[in-house]
């Protein structure tokens, strides 16, 4: 673990645990801290860590952190208001629902803005979707596209809403087998007729599975890691035997043990090892949404399984980038949902746009493709195996 990584984690700990002392290494890179905070969407967390630890940050840096934190507070208030509005509407109209991920984790942080959300995730019953559509339209949302496991709704300047009709996409077969469409582990909340929740053990296993999915596919940022750490701190009475059984069924027991060891290194001064360093480096490099290179590695690997050869897989993946699926195109051109017959026309519009205005993107894509060698793919797979993961769970019997 690098000195910079240690300092960042010390500031995070200071934000989350009162009276944490922090001493930064000489030559600390404040510019890099700001860039990392933006990439991982943890600016308020770092700002409060600086303030609570009494660190003498340069005035210009502190002003920038303060300004961005204030912006996050405003955005968070709008987001929380919008989420509560949706949950209350679901309750009023008898829509079964279960908040997921950031919506349920936010209250565990000392301040809501410490845990920013890129979107809000809520599990629904697909059989009730036709009741939900007019309700969300009346609240000012625009309907996005449907994926194999979620419906997207957007309220501009307020909330990006993901309504899951299952907790995981079908390709994550182990996870789907365990959670079903999500309702297998759900129980009604005591104070409501149609809001549901998972118990602590199922929730923690779900957070681990969600983190594993992102880690394997594109990389995972500090927020996902901290969610699990904060949940563990808030729920000390977790049934460890039950959790171990659940993780074994999910085939995440080794990965989870490595996460716990990494937390010990990060926040309890345990000695790092090769695996904890792999996880730390991957997390710090990923940002909130992973890296494009990691996504390319996984997508090409997926294509190899269907196309058989690396060369063919490269071209197959390139073709899918230039001519995305109908669902992906609808996400960019939402009017295509009303006029799907124009999809081929918009494909060619996209092609000419890429050729005329995105030559740098083409060059970067080509460079990534040139890096997709059998040696790189093997190295990526070995790294995932080292931390207890696999490229594609559905291939493992």
C-alpha cells in the first residue's frame, strides 16, 4: 500500500470515526486527493476528514473541497427528497417495493452527503409495473429503457431511478439462484403494508455480491467498499454462521474473507499482503464506475466465449460499440422507443458522428484492442482468481 493510499484512508477514517488522529506523509499530493475524491464521488467524506482531523490543507484546496461539498449537500437534499417522494407514493398506492444499496446504506453514515448516490435502486414486482408507470409520469419522471433486470426512470436535475424487477441480471446465475428475483429474501417491514426489507445477513451478502459483480466486471470504487465496512460497524450482532453459509452458496466466501482482511489493513493497522494490495490498488484505480480498460477486458473475454477466437472477439466487440443494442440506443435517443423503425438510420448517424468527431476515441479504442492479448487476459483472470473471484460465475459448475 502506498503512502498516498494510507493517507487517503486515514482521512476517510477521520471523517467516519470521531477523534481519529491523522498525520499525512511529507509531500502529500493535494491535487491528487481532489482528483480521487471526484472520481470516487467522496468529496464530502474527504472534506470532513480534513476538517475533523485538523489538517492544515492549503487554502485554495480547502476552498475547492468546501465548494464542492456544498454542491453535494444541495444535490443530496434534492435526491433524498425525490427518493422519499417515490417511496411515499408507492406506499400510498399499494406498490410493493424494497429499497436497495445506497438508499438503505446512507443512514449509516454520520451525514447523508458523505454517501453520494449516482442513482437510487428500488426493487419492484414486475407484475405491478403498469401501475407504476402512470404514477412516476405524474411525479415528473421520464421513462428510460428496460434492461434484463431493471427499468430506468429519470427526473432531470433530481434523480436517476433504477427500478429493479430482479436484483441481478440473468448472467449472474449464482446470484440469481440465491436471491431469485429479489423477493425470495424479502420480508415486510413492521410499520408498513407494502415496503419490504432483507434481514441483516441477506443484506450484507447482497452488498458483497453487488461489490463482487462490479469488481469482476469493471472495477469497484471506495464507496462500495465503505458501504460494507459501515454496515459491519452498524450491525455487530450479525449471525456469522448464517452469513458464512450464504456466502458459500454465493461462492463469495473467499472473496469476502479477503475483503475483511483488507479492511483490517485499511483501518486497523494490520500488515498488508499480496492479496490486500491487489484489492487496494484495484479499488483506488477504479473510481466510482470502474475503468474502461477493465470493461474492455471483460467484454472481450465474454465475446471470446461466444465467438471462440480472440481476433473474432475483438471485431465482435468493436461492432457492438459502433452499433449498440436497441436498448442502449434508446438510452441516448429516448424517442426511439416511440419510433423503433428508425434504429438502422440512427446507427449510421452514430457511425458518421464517430468517424467525423471522435477520432481520439477511435484511437484510444484501438489502443485498448491492441492490448487485448492472451497474456493480458490471462493476467486479469489470474488476478480475479487471486482475490477469490472468477470472470463469469455462470460458467463455473
